[in-house]
């Protein structure tokens, strides 16, 4: 039936689904758990107890007589989000009859789309060296990735960005390239790959409305909303479509050319996260994964015989804060948005001690937090913060000032000031006239924090950080009262591990063979990241999602 069996999962430990379930269960004491059906697992698991949760479950058996409708099409897309809609649009353009199954009544399309050699980049004089890029991605992942996937994105993403720019222009929406040059010698290279739409302020147009309408207008794409996929259809090892469930009952879609899974990973399934990524759930207190990203797509692929990434990790940003008497971890889930958390302020642990270089990719300090009391850090800044934020010359979505080419930041410094004022009013950010008073409010030893601040200011004056090697332009003093501080932790955006694929986005079995008819993109797909998200490749995740989705549709249309 194409399901993972005991004989196929016992050979490579954490590489395959059942072994993952077994290993996680053993580690957490989950023996004797009764498997749940996929339809049961689509329920909100945010409050689920990992000690009684079987994340893998088993594919449900569905009798033919329970299927109330059968649809024949050429291409099936599962998920009307970022990757699914780009695929549907491309399929419709090519005249390929396509059905899109969507769990809810609409999807979400991410902004900050990464790409290489787009028209906008070429116009701005930006060039990219492929070998340097691939080496950088390999370093971030400690070699635990398939570089052919990055190579495919590097070489194909420009066309996808150009297409999106034109589609948006037809709706009077400008797509900006977030162009900025490196002006300083840095520890980590920035790749100016981001492209962001300038959506109208009234919210009348967004990525979902633009792309879903575009796909429908081709006359070849049919959307089935409120119809979550229950399982993939497998015949003789080939995926032939899927079965979804509408209000009327089960719907079977036969897809002659192929099926694309694009359901967004499992970031909203906290119990699955706790089973597979206990480290991750210890270092965030805010989960902003899109609703419905429950792992349905990944599990369906694994039931069909696909293999899973060996390491499990998530995209985490250091942009959440908690109250001054709280600690980190998903069990608290009390975090609120603290947008300027990614700025390289002085950051200390609950003992008032600095413990890392604050100028790095967003999740580096969060991983360092796991070795600190409470699994959190405290960000400290003074009343001159806006001056130093501009000096930091941040890139990507953490930038608070216009880019070199005039592109607006995601959120301006002025808007952040307003957000901070609200956090002060609500008791998250603490304000004080002395460092000692600030320490008392944050629950750290006053004398230790005073010594740490003095050392920080000394480093700023000397324009050198002999302690942890922070770049001089990322140093900032804490001298001008009032002073500010906040308990700072992680914000989860999505999971990054998934089903192993090749450079054509075809799902792979454990032995590397292709599962005919099955394609995967976005957060459901694996082999692209490991352990950390290289946020200095702005829009990397969204960019690979749309590029692979569009590529799959184009390739299948040519068959």
C-alpha cells in the first residue's frame, strides 16, 4: 500500500518516519501510544501533551463507498499558500488542468521573496557569485544539506521573481528589491536577495487575492476550499492523487501528471515539535506559524514511502519578549512581538553577564540561550537607541531604515518606537534612570549588570570587542538615561525539516529512488536547511518555495 513498514524504517534510525516516531517516543517515554488517524491529528495540538501524543499515526483506511466525489485532472496541488499558489498560476498559464485542495477558505502568501539575478537586481547593478553562495549555505548547515537544491534555486529564482513583478504591476503593486551594499567588514556575509511587495495600506490587495484570482482567471485551475487532504492515493508505489474531505464527504482527486504537496510544515503542531524538536521548544515563547501547518503533508508523504530529514529544526527569530518574571519555552507561550530584538544590543543572561556575540543570524543567540538560566537573554539599550540602530546597518527584515535604493523597511524605526511604548505600558519593557534600578526591575544582580555595562561601554569607546568579537559598527554604549531592558526570547515562524527531494522537487525514498507522481515544496520539503536559517539570504525560505512550486508546474505541463 506504499506505507512505511517496520522493515523499511529500521535501517537508518532518524532518517525515516516510523524510526523517528519510535526514537522520539523512547526518548520521551511515549511507549504504548495508540496511533491517531490523520483526520484526528488536524485538530489544534497546541495544548497537546507530548507524553501521550503519537505524531506519526497511520494512514486512514477509506472505503470506496465513502467517497462521494471523484475528480480527474492533470495536476493536483495540496495547499493554497505561498508555494501552492505559485504552482497553480504556472499550471494555469500552461493550460494544464489543475485542482487545488485547501484546508481552510483561503491560504496565506508570505512576503520577502528571495531570488537571484532578477530584473530589479540587474537594474541595480547587483551580481552574485554562485560558488561563494553555495559555500556559504554549506557552512551554515554544516554540510547537512543537498547543495543541488540551492543550486537549482540560484539558477531558476530570477525568472520567478520577474514573473511576480509583472503580475503585481498589473495590479498596480510595486515589487521592491531590498538593495543594500555591505559598507563594513562583517562576520557574516549579507546576500541582497529580498524582494517585497508594497501592498496598499487599506489591505484591499494581498498575495493570496492576487495569485488566487490570477490562477482562476486562466480558466484551468479549480479551488476546493475547506477540503483538507486526508491521505495520498498510492498505486503500485506511484502517487496518483489524493483524498480530501469536504463537508459533503470524501473527495478523491486523480492527478494524471503529478501531485504537489505544499502544506506549510508542522510549526502549528506543538506536540509534534515537542516530540521531534525539544531543543527548539525550549527557546521560544511565541509561535507565529500559520494556522493549519500541522504536519499533514509531511505525514502523508511518509505514509506513501518518502523519507524524512535526519535533523529537525525551525526558523526562529529573536523577536519575542516576555514579562520580567517569566522564563522561556513553548510551555509558557506567553511571548509577544518585540520587533527590534534582532538588533545587536548589549544582551546578558539572568545573572547579568554577557555571554555571546550579539551580531549574528537571528537564531544564534537563541541557541546560546539554551545554555543560560531560564533559556532567555535580556536586551539592554539607552535613549539614543535610534542613532545606534541606524549605525548597525542591518539588512533584511530586521532593518529599520530605508534601503540604499529607497526600498522601505518592513517596519520603520518610528513604528518600532510606538511598538516599544506599548510594551512599556504593558509592563514588558522596563525603563529606569539607573542601571541598578533597571537590574532590579528585570530580576538580575545590580552589581553584575553594572560591571557588564561598564565593560560594554569600554569596548564601544575602544571600538573593539576582545570578549566576543562583535564588529565595531555593531557596538553601542549604554550611557544616556533613561535605560531600557526586556526579557527576550524566540519567535517561531515555521519548521525547516521535511521530506527529502531532488532538484526537480520529486519526493525520495530512503534509498534515494524517486516516488513517481509526488512532488514537494516549501516547508514540507527537506534537504535545504539544517539547524539554522540563513536569514542573511533575505527571503530564502519563501524564495525557494515559490521557485520550486513554479518549476514543478512548468515541468509537468511539458510532459
